[in-house]
């Protein structure tokens, strides 16, 4: 087992010791707040970098390890992506709602994303 060497926070000028992720606890929380604010300001893509999204995404994939579309078609394909059933840009209130999320394989998610782009 290796020895862990304490490192300083990645934020310039900060002298505190970094936790996992490279930032000290103070700057890690500030960074997460920044991402949440971007999401709430209308930049819906900001949610994909939040810790909350990572937790919800992991939960959906744990609950549904197989692609729901492939499964409905009689195929067993590992789900790798989490898709918003109701478009995120139009339903920000459902961004983290598990009932608005479905586990898809990469192929099904790409098809769904392309279909949505075409129907805008």
C-alpha cells in the first residue's frame, strides 16, 4: 500500500490541504455551488458536472443496469447512459427526477438524441 502525500488545493493562492478532487473542502463546495448556479441560471448543461447528477445517474444505472429500450425489444444490453424522457431544456424542474430518467445503452441514447435534434 502506497503512502499518500498531502497536496495543496488547486486554487491559486490557497494554502489548505486538498481532499479528493484536488480542492480543499472550502473550494470544493464553492466549485459545486458554481455548477449548481450555472444550472439554475438556465444553462441546463451545467447539471452534468454536478455531484448531485453523478449520484442520481449512478442510482438510475444501479436500478436499471440494462437498456430499457433494448430490453423492451427482447435484447439484453448494458445501460451506459441516462436519458431525460422530457427534454431537460424545457423541463429544468425534472432535471434530477428519477421518474423522468431512463437507462439506455450508448446506441439507443445516440438515436434518441439525434431524433430530438431533428424534431426541434
